[in-house]
C-alpha cells in the first residue's frame, strides 16, 4: 500500500504538469450509475503523466545525471519523455516491437529516443530494471513507489468528485495504477470495492485469483489492447495490489471494442483498448452489488486506422 503522505507529495510535484481530469456520467443500458474518469484528457492523453511526472520531477539532480530510461508500450514513454524534457535531461525508451505507431510518433515528438526490441527482451527490461548498454535513472512504469504515488492522485480526485461511489474498476497492466488509486481511496473509504480489468488475451491476475492466489503465468497474445495485459505478474507490485484488489475480470476483445464504440458514441471521447477495459467490465453486469461504479478510462492513444475499424464494427 502506498502511504497518503507519498501520494500528497506526488500531487504537489505534478500540479503544473497534470490536470485534474473530469468525472462524467455515462448513460448506458445498465441498472447502475456509471462514471468515467477521463485520463484521456491529460497532456500525453493518458494517466501516465502522473506517475512519470511524480518520479522524474521529484528526482534529484544526481539521480538524473545520466538522463532517464524506461520500458513502455507507449504511454509511460510519453510521460517520461515530457517530464525529462521539463527537467532538461534526455530520455531513452525501450518499447516492445508491437507498440503502435501512434505512440512511437508521440514519443519522438516529445524528444524521446526509442529502442524497439522483441516482447521477451522488453519484459526482461521490466523485470531487471535495466537495459544493456544504457544508463540513466530507470523509471519503472509500474513498480516505482513514486510512480504509484503519482497514480494515487487519481484516487484523491475521485474522493473529491463523487461522495458515494461503491466500486472502482481499473485497467490492470502491471498493477501500479490500481495500487495507487486503491491506496488513496481505501485509506478514506475502506468499504469501496476495487476491481481490475485485463484483456482475455493476457490475464494473469484473473488466472492467479482463480488459482487461489498462486501466481500464474498465462499465454499472452498481442492485440489492440496494447497498454494492458501481460504474461505474468510483477511480484513486487502484486505484493501491494493483492492486498487491495477485490476481484478481476478478463475481458474478451469483442467486448473491449464494443466499449470503445460506446464511449465514442455516448461521450465523443476516444479511448484506446486498455482505456475501455474498465467500462467493458462495468457494462457487462459482472460487478455484483454495486450501485455507483467509477471506471478509469486510462488513455486515448490509439492508431487512427485501428480506431476507425473498431467504429465500423470490427473487433480487431
């Protein structure tokens, strides 16, 4: 669990770089009230600016002497590149070879240097917190406490924006977003339920819970839901997330695509695949006993061609 003092420090650090995103009602064909937290409106179109900004803007000059390094499918990369630019240091980004072009172009636009590698090499970079031949302060996109504290600022905002929600659904990639948000919310409202949503094409949390909590490795198949899902849990983060999580859902690709269309059609908001996972889980009726559900729309960085196909009814 991330302490409130850490989250409050992060909030102060990112005050000039991240915005307080709106929480809006989604009119959907359900018996519950759904509210969407639109992190798509952040400067890099995803929540990642919060964690990246928290880590880089709180770092000392000595920590940043060699620049910054991270491993990211795209959104964290943009956040780190922007935060590094604000600190006047170079940013190097290790990305998996299936990262979408829209995200790679955004990294370059923000001044980040991209190293594209096969998925296994990218995953090993996450596990080891380093990449051979590259220096700089490694900003882990998930397992860095300052990153998770930055993510927790979303939870503080939710507490101020809606007084009586009883469940939150959070996209689960590595677990840092859920850990941060749940740490903030449960510290104030411990009865609020927090659920993870991950793509069925890579759902180790759901598999682990089904196995009674024994960490379980699954097959991972890349899809348009590129910002969430994985082959295995990150042990350091799971140690936190498992204490805060009330359940998880593996969402089929077709349902995620339908949620992208729903968000676009009802709110005129562009959500990427991972950004639509929570909404897909909520509208499906999987969450029992909740009256007001908050869904985290984590990002909107999706290739225009992919988005167009989804709007035209394809499930990618």
